[in-house]
């Protein structure tokens, strides 16, 4: 069901309920007022009849009871002190109106004697007016509801028109024109906020598409180069290698290209794994993950000096340097940071593990390499992007993007600070 239809239907039901309640309120009090007026009228008529009849002394007096019956179907009865009937008279009741008789009684005192005057009658005029009021209320409510439906339709169209305009603009946006934006109107009302939200979402989608295209472009280039080299090596070997020595040299060159492809493929798979649904986080020791990553780095760079410092743990910490996480992913992320530091710095690499506060752990990896320019720092976390300072050094530009994804997966932050000619510092903060 369309929102327009829902609004009109619910608004109509609401107003119809209010009209019914109001009409019932009016009708009820009008009926009560009619009954009260008619009772007062009957009481006045009964007192008048008692005064005249009792003063005349008997029905054969100068005034006959029938001459006092003024209301439709009126019935008059006067009882004495002992309950005996002194006077009684009744006017004929019109057919079908016997059920509308209403009755009351009053006391009348004359010369120290108390009489009971009983009277019953039909309020034809009052009931006729009440029927007319009921008809007016029914017709008025139906007419009002029709006008409300019409007005609701017009107003709903008027108020929903901006939303329809936003929908039309969004439907025109496709993967080929993600740069198009929705008109944000006055930027104050709810429709404008919806348009702003759409534009923010489109900006994120556009950025994601651009990142994906850049990733595919870089990945294709990185994969094509070693494959082309491997193909050329094999073709050359097939055409020109006439002895075992030349064949072994060609095979060794091809194996190097294969290892390059395997390393690149493993990096891409690890990056894709970090984008997968969040793994189960178990209690791990961050100092143990860091120690394992340091062992990997020292095995890869055996002659490189790494200086490790570990700060004190809070006295109330249930598990020193403990946090919920995935030990394998954390170790991989820390190794990538250490690998970059050792790769670009000939001097010692400083690594520290400490508590920022009782609930936050921090790891800092600092090198004294060539540094990174501000322009390249803005793109460090793009997969397969390599800074200009990385020219001539092995790598694929996957380490930092992978480390950032792992840190974010654990609810933390990774920051890179670098000064050209001085060095680079990577800071990881994780909730403990």
C-alpha cells in the first residue's frame, strides 16, 4: 500500500472516530435534555390538572379531566391519601407509539391533604426534533468524511510531491553516473534530510566504486607483469635453450616469477579474508601476538635491529595486555607494520607496547626511513597503491590496507605519521 493511501486511510479513520464520538456526545446530551424538558412539562401539567380537578371537587365539576389532556397519549391519574384513585383519564395513543410513553408523578397538597398525581405522555415534538438531529449528524458526518478524504488526497499529494521528486531523481542514478546528486531543497525539513542522506550514501558508493576500479586496475597490472615475464621466459627457453644449464637458468627465472605471483595472490586472499564477515573474537594476549610478529620479522630480516619496549599493565587488569580478538589476524597486521619499517629503514626499528588508559592498548612502530609525502599519505590505505618512496623495493601495497582492516575489525584505529627524510611512525590503538 502506498504511503499516500495509508496517510489518507489512517487520517480518515482518525477523523471518523472523532466525529462519531463528538456526534454521540451531542446526541446523548440532546436526548437527555429533551427528556428533562419533557419531564418538567409533564410535572407542570400534572400540578395544573391536580389544582383544577381537586378544587372542582369531582369529575362532574365545571372542568372535566379530559379538557386538561394537552399532550399526545396523555394519561392522568390522581390518587388520594389512601392510594385510592380519585380521577383518571387517558387520551388515545396513536398506533405504533405506545412504546414511547414516558411517565412521572408529583405530590400536591391542598387543605392539609397530600395527593399523588401520576402522568404519562408521548413527546412527539421532542422525539421528532431528536430524529432530525440524528439525521443531520449522520448526513453531516458522511459529507464531512467525503470532504476530508478529498482534502487528505490533495494535501497528501502536496506533501509527498517532494519525496516523489527525490525518488524520480534517485531512479535516474545508475552505476555510470554515480556523480549525480539529489536536490537537497531547503536542507531543513525531513525531505531535505532524506535527500542529504541519499547524497552521503551516493558519495560513499561512488568512492567504493572508484576504489574497486582502482584496485582492479592495480591488481590486473601487478598480475599481468609477472605472467608476461613468465610467458616470455618459457617461450625463450623453448626456442633457444639447447643444453641443461640454459634450461636451469630459465627454470630458475620462471620460479622467481611464480613465487612473485604466489606472494601477490596470498596477499590478495588475505585482504579478501579481512573483508569477510567478522570472525569469532576470543581472549588473546596482544604481547604474544607482537612477539610472534617480531619473530617473523627477524626471520625475514636477520640482520636488522628491532628495539622492543613494553610498558606496565594496570594493577586492576584481569589479564595483562589481553583483549578479545583473532590472534592470527592481529599477528598478520603487526607483522605487516614491522615488515614495512624494516624494509624502508636501515637503522634500528623502535617498537613499544603500552596502555594509554585502563581500557586502551597502544602499539607504536617507528622507523627512520625516507618518509612519505603528504600526497602519498592520503592514499596509503588503498589496496595495491605504493608510495613513490617505495620504488625499487619489493612489495605489492597490500600490507597497510590489510593492517587497517584488521585493526578496524577489532574496533581499533591505525594512524600513520610520516615526515620526509625523518621516518614514519605507525600507531595502533585497540580496546582492551
